[in-house]
C-alpha cells in the first residue's frame, strides 16, 4: 500500500510514465507524467494522453515520427502497470 502521487489516495500503485506530444508546424512541445499511480489514475492518464496524442500530436515533421513512438511507449507502460496491479 502506497500513496498515489496523482490523487493522494492510499492503495496499490505502480510506477508508470506516460508521454504526449503537441505538434505545431515548426515547433513541438512534450509533456510527461511519471510516478507511482493507482489503477484509476493510470486509466485516466493513459486515455487522456493517448487521446491528446492522436488529436494534437502529429502536426509537424518531427512530431509525425515522435507521436507514434509515444503511443507505443504509453501502451507498453499501461499494459505493464495493469499486469502488475491485476487482482487489486
């Protein structure tokens, strides 16, 4: 039992990292959340970051390549965290 770093509730947590990219024609901005999160927060951040990656990610040359990489990394982190939390 640990403290979730997002919602501050006590429970089972896993260390996860989710990334998202905002592509602009000539610029890009990356965001990251990393920490020990509970199952509801893992679900919430995964879907939020995945949706924003799909909508706002691929609008630039570098972002067109980077966004799919972030999506795959997020899925791997999500599946790994849920695998570690199964049964809770």
